[in-house]
């Protein structure tokens, strides 16, 4: 099995008065036999959080040896950012469930 990664845009199945967010995007890592199985695991995990997929920007095997991330506000240097995503990859290798990065949410305007 391979570890796949994806960028998912999602929305909540219900919007509450308390939580004004209607959706967002998230990177996710998941161990699966193929991309279809990976997407199914992601879909089911999001449904359990009252979220549905609006758009899957990509889904592909994660190559930990060649993935180099750019510098970011969240993690600072490119090395720190790359290390963060390597840790998510490693967690996904050990898990049967998807491993989500931070959820970036947006509110309805």
C-alpha cells in the first residue's frame, strides 16, 4: 500500500449559528491500495466530521524523497515546512485512517 496525499475543498453539511464557517480546505495523507480507495477513506472520514467534499484538487502518491516544500508563514523555513509534511506522511504510514493537516476554514460572506 502507498501513502497518498490530496488537497480537498470541503463544506459543512450543516451551518450553525455558533460556527459561522461554511467550509474550507485541507491537505490530507492516507494509506491505501490506490487513489480511489484513498478518496473513499477521505470522504468517509470527512462525513464523520459533518463535512462533504466539494473539490479534490489532486490525489497522488506522496514521494517523501522528492517533496520539497516552500517557506511558509505557519512553519517558517522550507526545512521546517518539509519536516511538518514528512511527519504527516509518517503518521499516515502508521494509521488506517486519514491524517489531516490543519483545516483552513472560511465564513459565508
